């Protein structure tokens, strides 16, 4: 009778199924509270053809349209004490040659909680990511194809 009861416990311990005394293992990935925009440089005429300016809650970043990479990204980091769950976002794309405005759009970004190291591991940050589209402005990244 003893052997019948001990065998399942021994098997569970050897296979790692016994949870007594185990701690959660967390990775060390870091993350920032931020709003980002991604785009295909080809959408704006390729390398240095346009200037992408992303402003979030009054803080702005600017970048040229891109390079030979299939996509480019710009991110605006927000202060850690940003208490709002939504923030105002503005996108302005200007021609690198003429300086004319190509795209101008604004939205309120809903920040989504992210856990880069797992649900029970720090840090916990809020982010939002948009696609900078040449005709539609700030859109969802859902279905964005990175190849032509």
C-alpha cells in the first residue's frame, strides 16, 4: 500500500509537477510607458523623402521616413507618473523636399497594459502602437504587411 501512494508523489516530484517551494522565474526585460507609430518607408517615398513627427501629450519626436528596412518606428516615451489611460496623439508627415504637409492626424490613444516578463513579473507598463498610413493617418497596426 505504501508503494502505491508514494509512486505518484515521486513521479510528480521528478517531472517538476510538484509546486511546493517553487518561485516564479522572471526575465529581466525592461519596458517604457510609450506611444509608437510604425510605417513602411516605401509608403512615403522611401529614404529621407518625408519627416515623421509624433507628438504625445505635448512631447514630440521626429524622424526621417526610413531606409531600406521594410518598416520604421518612432516612439515617444511618457513620464512614469502618467496617470491617464488615454492620451492625445498627433501625427504630422511633411515632404522632405518641399516641406508641404502630406499627412496630419490626431487621435486619443488608449494605453494598454503590458507585462514583458509575464503577468506576475515586473515591470507593468502601458503602451499604444499605431500605423502611420499615407492616406488614412494614424490607424491600427492590425494586418500591416511588412513586405511589398
